[in-house]
C-alpha cells in the first residue's frame, strides 16, 4: 500500500499540513459565492431565507482539512455569523442581518487572500 503519490490522498481525513492551498482557497471561494447570492437576495427581498440557508449549508461540516483542519476556526466563525444573520432576518432586523452577512463575506475573502499569498 505505502503512501499516496504526490497530489493524491488516502481515504479518510486529510493531514492538516498536507491539504493543498488551492483546495482550501477553492472551498473558501465557493462559500463566498453562496454569501454573494444570499446578500443579493436579501437586498432584492426574493427568496432570501432559502438562499441564506444555502449559504449556511455551505459552511456546515468540516472543511478540506477535516474536523481539525487549518480552516476550522474561520468556518466556526462563519457558522455563527450566518446563523445570527438568519435569526435577525427572520425577525425583520435587516440591518443586523446584513451586517453579519457582510462581515462573514469579508472574513472569507480576507482569509482566501491571505492563503493565496502563501
């Protein structure tokens, strides 16, 4: 059996030091696109609850590095922010909901930029 070839990974969790930066950045960019759609839906007032749920689902579960991976801290923050945004939106507190969604999006983008510089 031995170790996987370069660029391949064994089944199971990734080792945190072996998760490719491109995979991590791609995962963050996917989350960013869901946040974009959710923010636009909130402004348009069309299906915002559904699209915010999609954004929330995009951060559910572990990232590319597994449950103890290198991006779990930011994913936990995003889960909290998006969850709060959905709660505020459900109570018609648009400014508070939008603020949390924008902070979540800024965190994702800044983290992706930081990773891209590695």
